[in-house]
């Protein structure tokens, strides 16, 4: 595993990134989260500097990795974006003694029937290798700064660190499985943050307060796309800080 220590002292806060990302994409959030505890990020399998490459994984493998981190960090708040939010649900359901609360950002529990096929043409259109980090920022526009964390320099230019075949395999599993049974086993407090312009199946995050076993606050963030903490950072921060103040008694 590859773990990033962002600093801070006190209760653990584990950050789980989304598909294509890595732990360091959380840096703008981690800066203010260190006020609330010791903040740690994990590079998921197939991402960032994780030593795990080549696929063949199931959601449970990612969850086991996160549980191993928490076995050292202690009972923690788990903050997950997209894929990381899915893993946060499953972690809270299967290791309730390790998870104090979860923050889940823009992910639906049931995406059965979806495949990555519609994405492939877009990914294959990327002008890889990118000539410079400025080229990465220009190509990805508003998310350019986020994507600069997800590329690495090689002899011929900049490439996505993750292997696309690994990412396709990870995401295709979500199209075959129903994760509501995990959600229904979550007993800890949950903050569910949904993007107004989400690509997730509609209505599912709104159902979380009725389906999850613990207390759930559901928030739709106006004007935000899938990466809410990037698109509406002030709204995201306010919601998370209010939630943490209640959970951690600050």
C-alpha cells in the first residue's frame, strides 16, 4: 500500500479518492481537515503509487486495504469521493469498530447495467502523451489542477499514472453489483453529498436516509459536478466541518 500523511493530531481521518485519482488529489481538503485530526490518504489499487497493478480485484480487496490502514490509525472518520465513497460504505458496514462516521461524495449504490464503454472513446481521444503540465491543465479545463496530480512524467511526456484497463475493470464491477446491502448495514453517522450535475442514477442518494442504518444527512450542492469538493469548495467545507463538529464534539 501507499499511504500519504497530511498531518494533524488527534482522531484519525482517512481520505479515499475516486477513480483515476490518487491520495494527493485531496490536498486542498486535507489542509483544513488537519484541524480536526490526523489526516491520512490511501492510494487505491491501480492508482497513484500503489504497488498493486494488473487488476483482478474486487471491492472487498480495496476495503481490506483501507481496514488495514485503520487498524493502525484507530477508529476514524472516513471521507470518500465517488469510488472512495463506495469503499467507505463497505468499510463501515464490514468493520464498524473501525469507522466512526463517513462522508460520501457523489456515488450511487446501484449502478447495475452501466458499463465503461461510453467512456472509452473519450479516454482514447486524449492527446497522450501530454507535452507539459500546462498542457494537462489546458486540456482538462476546470479540472486541470486535479488532473495534474494524476499524471507522471516519462521520457516522451506526461501520462496518466493509472492503467486504463485496470480502471475499466474496477468500474465494470459496479455495473454488476448492488451495494445497497452494504449501505443498509452502516450504523455510524453519514454525510452524503450529491452534485447537482451528478452522473449517478437519480434519486439514490436521496434515499440514503431511509435505507442506511445510521443517522444520515443528505445534501445536494447547487452548481457542482461530480467532484463537488473541487467545484464548490466552500459549500463542501462548510458541510463537512459542521458534520465533523457534531461527530467529534468540536
